[in-house]
């Protein structure tokens, strides 16, 4: 599991590192990535992808 702890609101936030961490199963990064998809931060706004990440967290 890759831990990425920068918040999506921080200037140091890196969407690629966050995605890698989220895909490795790190739940806080999944949340951050979901927020990015919801708000269109660093990625195109995609509510479907946001919901997919939410459902993954619920299943844990």
C-alpha cells in the first residue's frame, strides 16, 4: 500500500501520486481522489468516477 497524505487543497498536491496511492488501496487517498473527480481538481469533473470510488470505500 502506498500512502499519499497531501490534501487536494494543498499546493503540493500531485494527482498522479494520489491516484497511485488510491489504486494501491489507501483509503484516505481514495477519498481525496474522489473529491478531485467531484470538483474537477487536476482531472476532468466526473461524478461517475467519484461514485465508483465511494462505492469501493463502502465495501471495505
